[in-house]
């Protein structure tokens, strides 16, 4: 069995990376799942959260990990290639805890009036946006996703 696989992270505006990895943790729409070499094929809808990729040790040195805050899109594992098509991907080290907290505070202050047409759909969207902002705050502060 292979000890690594190819992983590509692509957004509508950029190819973020295309490298050999030994593991990937994917924030799917319905929860996290991990990908190891030899994984069965899968096509899944992405959610929002931390995409973590681990790199294998090589002659260049010890592996390591890299994390991204990703939002939406799809992920596909076929053969020994994982393709992550994300609507947005931001390296975790580029997240600002202060900006993420401001975003969360603004979303927490927002409410949907009772009289709004299709209110439940808007409430559901607001709740998803709040969850996304909470994830971003946690990652920016160096905490595990919540």
C-alpha cells in the first residue's frame, strides 16, 4: 500500500497547492472525515472548517502539517488523488483573530424579524454563517475546530 497520495486544493481564483501528502482531514457538510492512502473513492460536499493536510517525511526532512480554513465546494478521492474544490481557502496563519471575532459579533447581533417571508430559511442561513464564523475564530486563535 502506498504511504502517500497526491492532494490538490483549488479555488475559483487559484490553485492553492498540489503536493504529496500522507493524510488529510476534510470538513464535509455533515462532519469531518479523514483520508489516508488507499482510501475508497468518495465524492462529498464540503462544509466550512479546517482542512488539515499532513506531509510525509522525506529526504528533505521531517513532514509536517498545514491547515486552511475552507468554505463550501466538493472533495473527490479517486485512485491515489484527492481533489478539494473549495469556494474559499485561506491559510490559517493568514486569519486574524480580531477580524474573525468582529465577524462573529456582527452575526450574533443580527436577527431575522418574525414578519420576513421565508423566515426559517433565513434563520438557517444565519445559523450556518454563525457556525462558520465560530470555526474561523477558533482556528485564528490556534484552537481546535469547534
